C-alpha cells in the first residue's frame, strides 16, 4: 500500500533543475556523525552537525527527494498540526512547551532562511499561510489559534468573513494568517539543500539503503548492500519509511498515504479571483482542503483515498470536483493535468518524536502533516544534539524512549481508512449551517 514509484516524474520533479546524483556507498568508512535518511530532517540534521564542526556522512536509500520531503504539497507553515500553543504547554509543561512553541513559530522562517543562506531556488513564495473557517465551531477554533499565537509574539493577523473570502476566492466565515509562512516546490528544495550541505562538507551516498546496524567499540556500524559506515553518533531520520533497521521503531509511527494533483496554468483573470496575493491555504475541514499556486500558476491541491484502485483517474476527478465546488470562478470542475502520491508519518497525539534508542543512537521526526518547515527546524537541533552542542534539557521536545502505538497494524489501517468518515462529518457540518 505504501510503495512509491519514486523514479516516475511528477510535477515537482518536472519543474525542478537537475542535480548530479551522489555516488553509492562502497567500502567501509568512519565519521563523527552518521545520518540515515536524506529527507528534510536528515539533511537539516547533517547541516546542524556540520555547522557544529563534525565530520558527517549521510545515507539515502534511494535518491534525494524520492520520499515525502520531495513529494508533498509544499506548504511551509509555522503552526501546529491540530493543537494550540497553550495545549502544547499543557502537554509538555510550561518551560518545554514554550521552547517547542518558539521552534514552531520560527520554523517557516528557518526554512526560508536556509533558501536565502544557500541561494536555493525552490520556487519559494513567502506570502503567508491562510487558515479559513467554514463553521462557527471552526471559526472559534481559528480565533483561538490566532489569539494565542498573537499573544506569543508571532506575526499573525485576523481576517473577517469578507476579507478572507475575497483573498481565497471562496466563501468562508473568517480566518487567520501566519505571515512568515508560504509555499515551495519541495523537490527543488531537497535538491538545493543536498547541494548546499555537500558544499559545506557533508558526504552524501545515495542509493545506499541502510539494512543493518550493530554496536561496535567505536559506537555503531551501519551496513548497506555494498559497504558500511562506523560512527560514535547515529541519527535515524527515516520517518515514514522506517523499516526493520531498529527493532520496534516502525511500530512507533503510522505511514499515511496522500496524493497531490494540479490544474494546467491558470489565466490571469482566474488568478485575480482565486488565492489573491499568492498565499498558501489549508482549511479546517475534517477532510482537509489545501491549495497554492506553483511557479507556472498551476493550482496545486491534494487529498487521499480510502481505497487506492484506479488511484490516478479517481484522484484527478476528486480534486477537480473539490476545486470546482470551492472556487466558483472556474464555472465548474476544472481540468486536472498532474497527479502523484507519497507517504508521510503521523502519530495519534500529533506530537513529533525524539527517541534515544541507545547511547549514541537517536531518532527524530514524525510531523503529522507539518513536516516541511518543522523538519528543517527540528533537524538542525537534532544535529546539534548529536554533536554535543545541546543537552536533553535544551532540546525543544522531550527526549524519550520509544513509544509503540498500541495495536499498530490495526491503527495503520484505521488511520488510512478514515477519509470516508471524515467526509460524512463534513457533510453533516455543512447541513448544520443551513
């Protein structure tokens, strides 16, 4: 269910510049810090460790950008997945909760800052992220988000019914905007970040899947099919594609499959009515709607299936219907040219994870839909942590042992079959407004 044909071209890959693939690992190597996983978390961790003066090797099982980091919708958001700042303070306690909220508030700025630092062309647009509300219940929740982040010091603003509806081009009751946020071509960002960390001195090996890890005198030795790397500190940044490299680790997260789709480039007339000012948007429905333009003015959205037969044809039809209903300017369901899918990781409480699996062996990640910005912010902290520049007490998340998800196999199937139920809940919400 979760396999991805990562070599098939998709919109983000088609519109990004090429990069020469790094070599495959061959032979045995030693380094200060080894990172397993070449997504945003892994590359940011490698950068954080390298900035701390460490020699760093990174192993990517396929090619950079082949997994969720390169295949997602591209929203760069400084906000929690579902919770408010006060709810994280309650969950973590005030000092740690404030530290985590600060990282989240700054996360989009960190991501766009990396693009500026390394002159990365990720088709970035930092014109804010809008979260509109479609019911009185979600309007109250949106107001809570806005008010708490405003009190925290984040650059946010409130939009009334008329303003938010005009900005988006679709009727909503109100909403709020996070101004440091925006959208990117995530695949272009993966390639740009990989090239940047290579220039900084990180050694990348692609098509080098880690298959086994064992304890040795010097720390840990990680094996691939054609070599090994030994390091005193190892960061596992495998996220949704975590396999069997460490016993029980994959049972601490839920792989969650989604698809993306895009229209042909829209006319200037349509762009004057839809997503005015080029913000990123995701609303508060149970079956989430999210939108932004790509570099060539395609409207990019996405959704998920309960069952994945005939996925491309059904996905294009589904997004076409969503867009036609959301944006009356189309005059009906628009044509959908592009379709692709990917897999990210979620957990029931939607709190990212930092695990100490053993001395010198750590895991970090699981962003439950907020991984673009947060992975780059948390990843760098992971690298500094592994380099000894951060103590457990200074990290923005609690450092714990593994937290297996009860009845994991059932939880995976349940999470990936919730979409029909979510749509029914949304229909009930719509009827209650009438």
